[in-house]
C-alpha cells in the first residue's frame, strides 16, 4: 500500500483510487485493466456507476432515493442510455419494517441487530441477534437470542470477507 491524502487510500495492489471534493470514491483503476467511475448528487448519494471492462464494453447502473434519502432502487441501463430505459431493476420497498443496529458509542463495533416487522396476519414480530467481534471490531460470529450460532465469517488480513456461512439459511445479517 502506498500514499494517503486526507486518509484516502490512493493505491493498493496495483490499483489506483481517486476521490472527489467530499472524499467520495469517484474513479477506480483496477490492476486487471478494469475501470470504474462513480457519480454523486448534491446530497452525497451515489446516483450512477460506470464499469468499463477490459474488452471495451461498459455497464452503467443508476440509483434512486426517496425524499428521506433512503435508496429505493437501482437499475442497469439498457444500451447504456437513460432514454432506453432499464434492462434490469431492483426496487427497495420501505413498508414499515425496520432494523436497528446497536453499536458501542466509543467504536464502530456492532453489538446487536434488532429487526421488527409485521407478519401477514398483522402481528408484530421481533428478532434479535448479537455480534461477536474481533479486536478490530469485525463481526466474526452472530448468535440469536438463545446463543445459537446463526452466521460466521472468515476474513482476509485487511478485513475483506473471504467466506461466510449462514447457518440458518434464512436471512442475510450484514
């Protein structure tokens, strides 16, 4: 790793990183020849991402947000043009369900995740999971309220997730 400016990584493993005025990643040149560009709106929200592949092809994804700033959709542009519509679209629905993450106020360490939702029968339901983190606050295991292991992960030295196992197979926890 080399070079830091305002605590921003500029190069690592033959990849180069470039940042905008508000320290958002705007351009990434990967060691394998791929290039990625990121565009943000005035609220510092990602609105477009361009992915250039070694063969010269390009993929463009656009992102949309509601009035509260929550991401409500992402889509792959057809023929890379906004006027041609979306080839693939994912919508995120905010329907009153919510997830809380409880953290230690003196660190980034997550302590617990509490999910609340309403069942199809109209009943309120809640699920609590507890994080077991290592010395650098990376979640290694997640247990349910009874102490049963529901998820665990294995990481590379710098914190990138190498593999994960979802024991229950029901939900993504992170």
